[in-house]
């Protein structure tokens, strides 16, 4: 139960924080967001959302929610991430940013 609560809390913080940062940064200026939550992961908002749903599936302690989540993550999330990656690739500095960040999980080195 403690692991579920921790995973949910971290995921919620990551999702809301990165969405708020993206909203504020894009309101100030258009372009790549390369700092804050986006410094090491290109899609921290999706990672946070996946952590939230993963925490709920973990609480159930059954394999069926993981199958359902896997399908949703693959079909919906990865389709949206691929479209965002294509859109972001037109910005200057994309290649360097992509090289130093992870798609979902933060690149630490």
C-alpha cells in the first residue's frame, strides 16, 4: 500500500508540475522546453500519468489491469508521443536535446 501511495504521489507531482511548467513556458515563448521537469525526460507528463495508473493497477494486485494499461499506453500514449516527437523535431536544438534526454524515463548520464 505504501508503494502505491508513493508511486501515485510522485506521478501526480510529475504530471501536474510538468504540465504547469509547459503551460507557463509556452505562454512566455514558443520553442523547446529544455529545463526543469524537461531537463532529462522529453515527456515527463506522460511518465507521471503512467505512474498514477500504474499505482492504481498495483493496488489491485491482478494481471488484468496491467494488460489493459499496456494496451492503452501502447496505442494511445505512444501514438501521441510519436506525434509530439515529430512536431518537436522541427525546432532548432532538437538533436542535441534528444541525445541528452530519455523518451519517458530520465536519462541520468
